[in-house]
C-alpha cells in the first residue's frame, strides 16, 4: 500500500490584498498555487514560477518580502502558508483516506 503524499492546504492571508491562498503539494514539491484576490497578473506569475519548486526554496526566497509600507506581501504570505502546510504534513492523519 502506497502512502499518498499530495496535500491541498488553504491559508487565510493577513495584511495583503489577496484574501487566501490554496497550495497543492506533492511531498516537498509545489504542484499548484491559487491566490484569491490581489493583483491578478502578478499573482498568476508567482503561481507559475513556483510550480515544480521545492517548498524550502520558495520559503527561503519569498519569506520577508514586503509590499510598500506593509510588513508583509503576497509572496511573504505564500512563504507563511508553505511553512504551515509543511507542519500540517507532519501531523498524524494528514493523509487520511
């Protein structure tokens, strides 16, 4: 019996124009990212760029990016979502049938 590794994680953003992020992971690889709200073109570009990347690489590159005078940004919120998703993957029953 193989253990499923695909997870979809939904994250409610804080302090940005986007309202939420849905991340689909296959182990430590990003399969898909969807932002709700925010700057459509920029966020579509970010979503395409991160497809196929390792979670850790995106966290490292996007974590701490600011938008104007805000203390966060959509890329920073994606990094936070990925941190949470990574922790959720470790939780018992994360891949329950």
